């Protein structure tokens, strides 16, 4: 059964995230890697599941095979809730970002996510093919996303809502202890 609605929602997320991406991109939890493709391949998509189109399957997204400061943008699009060790993954995103880098995260709140996933269960390949693993949750509140970003060393610099206001998109940059963070360009 084709998931046309799921495809349209993914396209919407990609359109929401693209304006905030710059330089070399790392998409964590990339799924079928549509964001990197839409960004014209100027980056790499990693996932722990071997989805069609993924650039690199990794055992743990908290232990990435990239050098410090290698990327200008790290994205986690509708996937942070599927990462059980999300705090460690955010610290790893901080490590692989350049000093002027940014992270872009989209997330839906828990209640909406729970209802939505239940309605979409028959068509949702994430549920039917991969399944929910221990430590995964249905959505994360925006305040929890912001708290995790700050604990990982990020400073929020932008927030918007999309998909009829149901989804949140957060942009953050590295915080630098004892000094002002570089100006956003």
C-alpha cells in the first residue's frame, strides 16, 4: 500500500528545513535520504536502519565516523524521538559541527504524535518495517527539545511552527563558554 500522505508530509518537512541549511550537511536519522537529495547532495545522510537511499548505515548515531567540525549543518528531521540516546546524539552533533555550524531539528508534540501514529499505523513504513524500539517515544515537547539542545551546548537562534502549527522547527548554534558565539551569517 502506497503512503502518499506520508510522502507529502515528508516533502513539507523538507521544504520547512531547507531554508535553514547551509554548507556541508549531515542528516541524522535520514530515512530514505530525501533531505540530502533535495539539498542537491551536498552532504550525507546517516541512519541505523538500512532504508533505501541512506548514504551510510551506522551502529550508533552517537558515535559517528566523521571528524570534529566537518559539517556546517546537522539536521534531525522528525527523528529525535526515534533516537533512544538522544542526549548523546546531540553532543555528537555538536562535535561534528564547525564553530559557525548550526543544528536544525523538527519535532511534533507527544499527544499529536501518538494520535497521528495510531491513525497512520497501516501505512506508516517506520512502524511496519522498522518498528518502535526501546527508548523511542511518540514525539517530544518543544520545551524538552530546547532543554536537550541547551544541555548539549547549543544556543537556540530560531523557532518556527509549520504543518498547520502542529510541528516545531528549531535552529541552534554552538555556545562558547566565556565568549560570545560567532555571529550568524
